[in-house]
């Protein structure tokens, strides 16, 4: 019984830890615009998208592609690959700042997905005796 309680507690803590890095809307609003938006030129956008594509391919290979809620996908949950497509569309429409924002977000969360895959590689059900 004690092992089951420990396992359940650990699972709950891991679930809560996943949300710990998320910024609240108030924190995002208080950040200066210059800190949130990198220099928006086409070369930077292309480089950010290339990096995001690389990280996305790695996380897909690991089988841990996350879904995110973002204004670029209409405020609904979408897989990282769909979000990156929205970034490419923004780049094609000349909005390099939005393309960079999306690509950086995709790359960062793809890295976190890879980390999650590595940490949970040996995870499995626990059957107490």
C-alpha cells in the first residue's frame, strides 16, 4: 500500500512539474516587448525555422510530439508540427517576428518533449506484490 501511495504521489508531482515553467498572462504582459520579440529579419526567421524543424524531427522520432495552445492556431490545442506550419505561413506572408516567435516556441517544446521521452524511456506499469 505504501509503494502505491509513493508511486501516485510521484506521478502527481511529475504532472505538476510539467506546468511549472509556464508563464502566466500577467507575467507575459509585464515583459518588455523588446525582450519577447527578437530582431525580425528573414535570415533570422529562416534560421529559427530550420532549428525548429530539426528539433521537431527528433521529437517525432522519439514519439513525444507535444500539443500547444497558441494564438497562431486560433487559440486551440495543436501539435507542434501544425504550429510550425503556421510559423512557415507567417514567414511566407512577411511576418518574420511571428515566424521567429513560433519557431522558437516549437524548438523549445520539442527539446522538452525529447527530454521527457528520455526520462520515461524505462517507465512502465508497477504491479505491487
